[in-house]
C-alpha cells in the first residue's frame, strides 16, 4: 500500500486540529486555506506540464543522453515528463505494473524508463552505433 495516500490526509487533519486548538475558527480557516493553496499549486504545476507535453510528439526528447544524466531513482513520472516536455511512448501493456516508457531523440538514441507505482526504478540508455568512417586512400 502506498503510505503517502494515508499519511498526507492524516497530516492535513492534524494541521487543522492543531490550528483549532491554537486559534479556534480563525486557525481552522488559515489551515484549510493553506492546504487548499498547496493543492492548487500542485494542480497548476501538473496542468502546465501536461500543456507543454501536448504540443510535442509522443516519446520525443531533445537529447536522450542529457535525459539519462538527469534521471534519478524514485522520481515520479510527472517530473520526467517535465524534463522531456513530452509524454513517453508506452512500451509495456496498459494497466500493468511496472510501466515502461521510452523517449527517443533525433539521432535515434533512446532512454527506456521503468516506473513502479509511478516512481522511477530503473532506466537504460541506448545509443545506435555510428557508421564506421572509411579511411581516405593513402596519398602519393
């Protein structure tokens, strides 16, 4: 079970209870106002990320190598979408855990990310082999 789904509401109730005990109804209004503001900030961030992602091709990123360097374990999918400014191409079957997404750049390199319950667990960078350059013919 995701502990965050239980702890955050309990924390909110605790903040409201402490505000009631300290300042009465004014404290409750202040605490609820702060919680609503926090929720609106997160909602606005999510909408902005999705708005930017809607204007780009699915599964595209500017540089797969740079994305690989920026990724960290336990980062959520929304954060990776904010970094790439695009939705990932879903490689795994829908509604199955772990979810696997891929972002490809213009050179054919791609990063395949595996998310377990929305958090990044592992990722892999693939870079295609560059064609071998032919050596110039020896001079006279």
